[in-house]
């Protein structure tokens, strides 16, 4: 165990840490005393609950949980893949009760602990990353607001005394004193035609040499950064000067003032603090230092190389000022984390976008260094954090409740100090394979704060550069889940929030949970949380998951047979592929037009929850049975949305192929027929009970069905109760979806048998032709308001036929909608067709009016346009 931070009293948090790197000269004063594992054990023994016998059920959770990602509380301190608190709270409330002890082995930004404190649960969180552990602690700590405001005032006063010597310049126009707000640096390339060294920012249209018009590519050899422009503020306003081929005077001023000032910056920042630490602790002098290394990083090999000397010095200056403040350790930690939060934007990762007012232009999820970056004023950027930090801390102070929280900076698969069967519920958000490189993304901040970064080698991640393969990630995650199984009480639950578009990693997670001993909670639809943090690929790719799925597992009771645990790998591949096909058919037949990621989420959630997911080519399976339709996002009724920095705005929707609709009908019709026979038999018995002399005859159109002129109906609740017990092999569709395909709905809202052979034949015809399904499918498309593919559009004759069928089959509401909103062109109909469809429509409207007891509502008649 590396350290522990206890938040037992949210109003006066005691911070207990052992020295993370006691043999290093890189010590930081935030580590104040060494402790033993016994402190964590004592915390758990103090707050663990009595082993009561819980039922296997849990509270309900609304599908597709969203949260507020723009509140001061959420934006208080940032962290990769941070989750909103409302969805977390919904799960903790559903699976635990007040006073329970909750655990999160991957604390991240501490959302689980914060929520637990708010709703009266006690919590233990752990994370191997020192940055994550400290952010978690800060989110669960009450800090005095006046103390923070006073600290900012002191730092501001100190910064004002030195800012001129670090960011001072003179105005190009008035020669008055000024302060840089930012300096714009442009990468240079040698033109292959005229051999001129060209700053990228000076190229024509962003890619042509200004001298000879030769194409300049950012993939060419780089010749180093040069200052291309500056932004500064004087007492009389803000000025912007930049070099272009048409403005030699400005360029001369840049040479005379700005470039000279930069070269004369004699503060040796590279010998201060921890900035010479090799990136990702790499021991190589060339090539990749991490998975996020790219050729454009060039000579960047250390932490210092990610910064200009000026910003390096400014960051270290603020860190020293915070360390020297006479404030509480809670306030000092918060100020250091605020400084850490601006480090990426103060590095060469800050992209230059003219006119943008957004302070952070760092590309998420990578360590991208653009060919044109902006060196921002560190002092002013840090002081600008005051407002959001103060409002965020106020929100934290108000949100924290009576729950007690312990934060442990340790490896989650080595927490032997947590007693067995002491935890009531676990909610966790483990690393998503190698999709988000938490350690590498946090390295600059952790190095600046003086943390030991050697933990990266033990990170639960997939990272080929560090030699951590997919199987090793699965083994490490499996050890964590084994620990989770050990400490969780029997009959209690663990909810795993996961996000990955690679089926292999889902299979690894599924098998890790099964091998640990957990029972998966089988589900019929995906439970998800919307992620508040997205990488570039999540913005631009249509075939990647854009939300987090949540799968819940239960620890079985002692001697309970675990019949549900299945470890994938032994099933016949054809059998598994057909399962995927079945789920896709089921989804798209009832919800046509779903996006790729929605379909994928449903597949993964259903299969993982049953322990049946295998590695597969989802793209291939989906394209075999469905077609993709792309449509542009509309700015308004007439114009498409303009592309942004992430690319074009298109919505991709998927629809079943026509051949698959027939397969769906054939596969399910027998089950629905059998269910209808059972229900028909039940209704006929009910009729006889009410009227023994009632005429009930067997229908000729379908064996086992009945017709009766006695229009006695049975309530849906009675039919459903009978259906649950009488029908063993149930169809995929819900009873409410297919009941109207066989029976008629009465004015009272009950369901009756067909009154005549003609009515029975109408229902049978609709089923045999698939009309019912096609009508419902088309109405679902209309309801979505999406562009309907040409293959899905019925012609006017078909619409008339569908409206006639709806009238005969008693589906009056569907008939009314088809007439009014289905796109029927009356001008294209013959006189005979027009009269018939008008009559069918009027019947539907009158019958609906009778059902709703609203005879006063008159339908608006449609007429042909006058010539």
C-alpha cells in the first residue's frame, strides 16, 4: 500500500500519507506522516454494517441515465472519463441503503465517495494513481472558502511583483509597457521547391509556400518552432500582432522585441523541481516513450520538453508559492490540484484557434503537440481559476453529507487490509482496456506535484510500449475482481461501468467477473450512463461507443448453485452469430433507425449480462442483415449544419433488410400463434362464465382460435396474468405489441374475440402478409422524425391498403395516423380510391371517438387541391 487519505469528518479532514518516495530528493510537503494498513482496517470495522439477509432484488434504475455536466460541482476538478453524479447516485440508491459501506476500487475523480457522503453511505475508495487519489480526497473534503480567497489574494500579490520580468514586453505601436497574454509559435518546414524555411502559419490557405506556391505538408521534416505572433495587454487595451509576408514591419518588431525577449530569458527553469524526469520513466533516448508517443513529438523526451522555458518557470514559481503559504493542508492540496489542472493548457499542447474564447484547446485523450501552439500566460491562467475553484468548493461543501469516506492511494488488487465480507455494495468504473491511457495523460501533472510515477508499470491498462498486453490487463483486472468478490458480502451487488468498442475487452471483463465467482444479472436491454468526457475518436467516429454501459453482478450465497456463470469460448461460432442476428432483428424490427453504437450497446449488454459474449466481427454481422442510411444534421429546415473541427455532421441510422423482415415474421409467428390460442381459449371460457348460452365457435382461419358475436371483452391485466403462466415458450415481442394482431379492442378498452369469420380473416391476412409489422415499423419511423430510406417508403396504393387493413383489423389509431401523417398524396388517387380511403379514415376516426367518449371531436376532411 502506498498511502491512505481518510475523510472521516468532512468538516475537518485528516490527511494521512506515507512518504511515496522516501529515498528521493523529489519530496513534496503534502506527504506528512507514515501510516500502517491498520488504519484502513479500523475505518472499515468502525463503519461496516451487520450481515443482514438481503433479497436478491434491488431498486429500479431509469434507463439511459444522464447527469448535469455543466455544474460548478462537476467542473470543480477535471479528470479523464469523469462521470456525472446523478447516474452514480441512482445506482448506489438502488443497490444499497443508508449506512451501508460502499467500495470503489478505481476512484478516478472520487464521484462514488462524494455521492455516498451526500446520501448517507460510508465509502472506501482506492486508486493507484496519486493524482486520482488526491482529486478523490479533494472532492470529499470541506475547505474553508475564506481561507481559499485569502490564499489567492496572496498568490496574486506575489505574481504581480514578478510578472513583468517573466511576461513583460512593450507595445509595438506606443512603446508603452505591456504584458504578454499569449505568444503564438509556428512550426517551420523547408519548401521542397525553393528551399525556403517556411513557418506553417505564414503559408497561403494553410498549405502553400508564400514564395513559390509549392504545397507544404505537416508530414515533412520539421525545422523547429519560431514566434509567429503575440497577444498582449497594455493600459489602453488589447493588441494583436502577427507576422505575414505582407507585413514586414510587424515581422521586424517581432525580431526586435519578442524574439529577442524570448532568447534573453535567462531563468534556468530546467534545473528546477522534477521537470527533467524522462517521460513515462522511459530509459530510451529515441523512439516511443509511451503509447501516446507520435513522430511529431520530435525531441520531446522529458517533462520539461513539453513546455517553453518561460512557462516552465512560471508553473514552478506558483507551486513554490503554494507550498510556502501558511494555510491548512486541505487548502494547500486544493490549490496544487488547481495548478495541476492548467498544466496541459500551459504546455505545447495548447492549440491556437484565432477568435476562440475557450481557455483549454488541448486535444482530449492524447498528448498532441500541434504545429501551431499558443504559449499562454501561466500567472493569469492560474488566477482565472479562482472563480470556478471557489464556486466548485462551495458546491462541494454544500453537497457533502453525513457519510464517511476513506481514500486509499494503493493497488486495488492488493488491498488485504479490507476484511472479507465487509462491503455492502461496489460501484466501479475500471480502465477501458487501452482506450484511455490514464497514467500517460496524468504524467505531466504527477511529475510537477512530485509524485512517484513508477506506479505506471503496475497500471491496469493495455499498453504495448510498456509490455502490458491484453491478457495481462485481463489478469490484473481479474485480481481486482477477486478482491472485490472476497470483500463483498454474500447476496450483494457490484455494478461495473464499462466503455469499449472492442469485443475482446468485453469478453475479458465478462470472463474476469465469472472466474471471480460473480453471477451476472441477465437483462433484456442495455443500462447505460452518458459519459461526460470524449476522445477525438468518440467525436468523429460513428462505429464507436459513445456512452458507458453498466452491468451488475451478484455475489452468490454460500452453497448457492451458480447456474448462470458461463465463460465464453466453447460455443459454436455459428450459434453465437445467430444470437447476434436475432438480437439485431428484434431491435430493428421494433426500433428501426437506431445508430451503430446503440445497436452495439444492446448486443454487448444482453450477452455480457448472460456471460455469453464472444469475440466477433460486429461490423460484418450487422452489414449482412441491415443497411445503413446517412443523413446530414440540419441547422434549420433548409440548411445543413456546417462542419466543425471534428468533421462533418451526419447521422448514421440502420434498418433491417427486407429479407430479414420475412425471417423475423417466420421465426416468431408460431410462438405468437400459440400464445394467441391460449388467450383465445381463456377469453372463450370467460364468455361462458358470464353467459353460458353465448355462441362461441371455432374459427376456420386458424386452428385453436374462436369467433363470437357476443362482444364480451377481457381486461389486459387478466390476459397478462394468464399469459405469464399458460404460455411457456414466449415470443420476443411483448404481449401488448402483438395482442392487437389477433384480437379487437372494445370501447371499454378490453380485448374481445373476432365477432365474425370476416373479422378473423382480416386479422389473419394482416399477419400472413406481415402488414401489421410493416405498419408498426413505418409508424415508428414517422415517430422518430428521421429521414425515411426510399426502400421503406410505401406508395399511395400501399398506404390506402394499410389504412383499409387498419380499419378492418380494429387498429383505428394506426389508420388515422397513416392517413394524416403517412404522406398520402390524394391528388395521385383515382376517384374510387379517394372515396374508399376517405370512408376508411372516417370509420377509424368515429371508432376512436367512441372509444374515448368524445363524440364532439370531428375529423378535418382532406380534399384535393383545386386545379
